C-alpha cells in the first residue's frame, strides 16, 4: 500500500513562532487564551488559504498556553526543543507542567535541536550558561524560521540570555548578546529591511508590575514601530503567499503527477517541483501573449501602410482598429491575471528552493545552524517578494522533519544531480546547451533584422535612382515594401529585447562558467567538508544570479501601451 503522506504536497503554511514568560499570572490566563485564540482566528480569517504552523518549545507558561490554544484549533504544531526530550523534562517544576508537556508533545511533530558544537553535552545537562545557550538557540531558530513571532511579553528589556526580551530583539534587529548567529544584522541596522513581524500580547508576571493593553504588531524599519493591524507590506506578502497556494491547488493533480515522477522524499525538493511546474506554465502563457501582441502590432503596421500606400479604403482603418482592440484585450487578460508577475515570482521561488533542497540533502544547512540560510535572497528587491522567503522558511522546517535518504541524498548524489558528471545531465549541461541554443536563435534574429533593414535601404536607393522611370503604382508598392521591411525589423528587434535574449545568453554562459569551475574544484577536494563549502559557495552565487534575473525581468512587464 502506498504512503499517502509521500504523495501529499508540503503544506507550505504560515509559520508562527512563540516566545513568552514562564511566570504568567494565574488570573490573566483566561484573558490571554482569548487573545491568543483571536490571533490565530484572525490569521485564518484574513488568509484562509494558508494553513498555520506553530513552532513552540513547549516550555511551561506562555509556550504551553499558546500550544494548548493552537492544538484546540487544529493548528499544526512543531515542537522545537532546545535539548533532548529526556534532558528537557528536568526543566518542568511548575505543577502540572510536565504532564502538559507530555500531552502536547504527543500531538506535535518533534524537532530536537542539536547541542551546539562549542558546548559540552555534560555542561548542558548540568544547567547554567551552557543550558542558556541552548535556549537562545531555540529562540533564534523559531525567529529565523517563522513568519510571525507571537510574543507574550511584559515589554521590559532583560539580560537573560535567550529570554523573551532578547528573542524579540533578535527577531526585530537580528542580533543577540553572545550571538550564536546574526541574521540580516547589517541590513537591519541600516534600516533597509522591514521584514520581521511580531504580534505582541502584553502580559504581567508574578511579582512584577501590572501590565495591560491591547495586542499590537511590532516591526523594525530602523527603529521600533507599533501598529494596530498587520502593516500593509506584510499583508501583501501574505496575500502573495496565498495566491501561490491557490495556483498550486488549482493545478494540484498535474503537479502531483510531476512530483511523483521525481520520486524524491525531500519536502523542499517536492516544493521546488511544484513551483517549477507553475513557473513553466506561466512562462508559456507569457510567451504566447508576447508573441501574439507583437504579431498584432506588426499586422497593425502593415494595415496602416496598406491604407496609406496601396488601398486607401476605410476597411483598412477598421482592420487597424480591430487589431488594436485584439492587442489590448490580450494584454488586459494577461495583466488582470498577472501572468508575467507570477512567472517571474514562481521562477525565483523555484530557483531558491532548488538551492535550498540541494543544501539540505548535502547536509550543508541543517538544524545545527539555527538561522535561515537564505535571508538575503532577493533582499534588495521589492518588499512584496518577501513572500518567496516566507515559503522557503516554511520549506526549511519541513525539510528538517524528514530524515535524509541513503543513496538518494548525500554529497555524491547531489553533485551528480545538481552539477552533473560525465555522461549525466545536470545544471552545467543545461546552461551549456541552453546558451548555445539561444545564441543560434539570437544570430538568426539578428540576421533577419539585418536582412529586412538592408532590403529596405536597397529599395530606397532604387527608388531614389529610378523614381522617374517607375510609374506611380509601382512607386507606392516600393514605398509600402520599404515600410513593411522596416516595420518587420523594428517589431522583431523589440520582441527580442522584450525576451532579453542577449542578457539571458550572457547569464547562461556566466552560470556555465560558475558550475564548470565548481566541478573542477570538487574534483580537487581532499575531504567532504571542502566539498560542502564549494557547494555552499555555488548556491550563494546561483541565488545572487537569480536575483539579478528576477530584477531584469520585473523591469520588462507586458505593457501594450509601449509597443
């Protein structure tokens, strides 16, 4: 019997991380549960297509309160534990907290974070500073892999390593004392990125000051900013995320068939196949619209030339206007359904997931590196592209929950599949062949344009030299031919520019050089760690190049008004 989970597409949901105090006041608990419930229900109301996932350490206090509400609402819960389960149970000294932990863990998916390389497992087991570092690691992991950080926090700063205040500060500012990792710290410190979102529910702590007030949204764009509702930039990110899931659902049967043909157990790889299928589908639509638009444009020009120089009848004007209406209608449909934007976005997502999948399968990025590996992917582009990083964050969590498959994963299979070896296909072979094919096509394009141009010039010379020997009808035909040839050359050149043929050839050749260099360097490596470092560098170069590709194509949308 086949495993239904293997044929299911990854959830690709909206990930919520939780951080909060353990010593909540008993009398506030009912009100806090209502606010947490309202938070989850609000996300479901605003983004009904996006399934929710909660990352929770299941610690006593705020973590268990949020997890209890989430599980009651049917929210998927991933238990991100800072230390192994047996060791973690020693931390539950509140009455009933250990029983609650066991009950919630039984209903959750387990993800144990490894002991930090710089720490001694015995020191972590005995508590103290080494244990605090593990808790800080869990907070950083949740922050780096979530889309919204839910903080049940009194709003006061704290010097406790890995405490609620420091996790919130890390999420908004990308830094933490005794930093285990720094996420986007350079970008955020310059105020260039506002992509971290906190939902703050004020709470009072036992023995502390009375804290009250409505929940609020916190962002950081150079300084802390408060919002009564989700900021519009984040709402757009989540809406784009929902649109991707809607498209994936619309073509789910075709996508699942392609995913199953790949036979990969890696959730990130399966997500890549889905994004790649959608990108390819929308690319075909964009190509058809582009070709149809330029054909209509050319026919409009021919009809006008015919009216001016050959058949001066109103019918040609009607043909001209009819063709114009067809062109406007084609582009209106494409723009209203956002085929071009979706093609560019889904291609960028697919390429990001491709690198992410190979890194995960080669054990280059795993749970021992708590930060999100691709925070800088498309960081310099429009903020709405943040939804792509959101999908990749969720895919990263899904990937860590599935064990690697011997024979399918590992350095050798990844190198063969990603780069390619002699006698097999890979990205190197793809870039070499595609660059050669596009170069041949581009030379044909240039030859056609040049032929049309010089044919038109030759006709103009003939007309200039022998105009007195030619009758009026023949002169009109020659003038019309000159116009038609010039128009053909111009439309064809504009069509080639819109497809960015020259830039794509340069990009493919550049990527072929990168992959070829990586192949040579891998053959010279002395150990697997060197191989992983080369694959990491290769992935970073690929991500940077795809970001440039995305920017280039987003600047060339389908616009009938400029044809």
